[in-house]
């Protein structure tokens, strides 16, 4: 008898005590936020390597803010999808940590409680001159007057990690501890091209974890690191997986 990949994955998750879920932009794709890789979306207009870097922000904040403004519109219109909700349902059944590369806060909005935001959050802005923090909800961002400014006159930036920037202190370390101690890592919707987040599955593998990967496309992890590959969309496969874990 050959079990289906979902059966195999649900057996593995059911036997786990500590689960780390590593998520990327793909888990939010069905919420209407375009991932970098894949067709269309705002990234057809804004090359992340041109607009998403610290150098670009320093050199021309207004330019980078055009991309941030469009991404902000997508995030503001987005709601958690079936994949985010499925992870919330799993929480009472095992020790679950989510390490996300996303800045959209959709895991928290769905109700997940242990979320490590590896790349910061679009929900907070930071003054590049005086360092003051602002809740994004309290700042009116006018597309015709970018960048938005602090009371001190300095340019604001979202508290997200741009290409060329280090992760906030302590954040990767928290995820790394979760990776080293996890029995199972579930990797959802990431191309695993952005370091150091992309190292987490390998760190867990070396510490003895089983690795499950969910993606409509294979990645370099699929052949190098993954034990069970679930082929498909997060919003369809994750609810199925969680139902199989919980109900028997
Ligand atoms: P990525 O764009 O490099 O890769 C997205 C992955 O998701 C791809 O492998 C793709 O095949 C997969 N995918 C597409 N649709 C999917 C679906 N319905 N279900 C499951 N998987 C799906 O994203 P990344 O690996 O996260 O790296 C890009 C960086 O930019 C990260 O820091 C990322 O979080 C950030 N970013 C964040 C957002 C957001 O906050 N939602 C959006 C765009 C980019
Ligand atoms: Zn300021």
C-alpha cells in the first residue's frame, strides 16, 4: 500500500510534538498579495532587486515608496485565507511556531499566537531621522506626497527588512531555536531563495527533523531537503492536511 503524500504528511505531523511552520509569500497569494516569483502582480512593475533594497531607499525614498505604497494597498485589502486559518486550528494539538517571511501580519490576524516575523512588519513605520515608531494605521500615506513624514520632518519607512539589510537582532535566533528543536518542519509557499530564512529547513534537517514542503512548484529544497512534497496551493492543501491530522 502506498499512502498518498497527504496521508504520509499527516502521519508525520500527528506524531510530532514540536512543529515549525516556515511560510513565504505563497501562503498569502490566495489572499490577493502577489509573491515575487510567479506571474503578474505588482512585481511585474517593480523589480524587487531594484526597488526593494536599502541602497535604493537611501538614494531615492520616494521611488521605493511607490512600490511600498502598492504593496500596502494589496496588504490593506487582504484577509487571511483558508491556509492561515488551518494553521490556527492546529495550534491546540501540538507546540507550533510559525516563522514567516511575510510582512502582511495575516497569521496574527487569523489568530496564530506564536509568530516570528523574520522580515518585520508592514504594520509599523519607523522614522529614518529620529527613530520614532508609528503604527501604520495612524499614518496617512498620500500617493502624491511620498515618502510619508514623521513629526520631525524625517522620512518614514516601514519596519520591514529590505534586501541588503540584516534581520532585527534576536529574530533569526528565535526561529533557529524552533528549527533545532522541531520534530517536523512544514515549509509553505516559499521559493527558499532568501537567506537566512532559507537555511531554517536545513538546520532542522541536520538536527533530525522531518521536512514537509507544500508548493505548487518544486524548489531547491524539494530534492535536497524535503521528505514529503505536497504539490498544490496552500489554501487547498493545508486545510486538507490539518483535517487529516486532527480527525483520527
Ligand atoms: P517568493 O515570491 O520568492 O516565492 C513564493 C513561492 O510561493 C513560490 O515558490 C511559489 O511557487 C509559491 N506559491 C505561489 N502560489 C502559491 C500558493 N497558492 N500556495 C503555496 N505556494 C504558492 O516568496 P518568498 O520565498 O517568501 O521570498 C520573497 C521575499 O519577499 C520574502 O521575504 C517574502 O515574504 C517577501 N514578500 C512578502 C509578501 C507578503 O508579505 N505577503 C509578498 C511578496 C514578497
Ligand atoms: Zn522623526
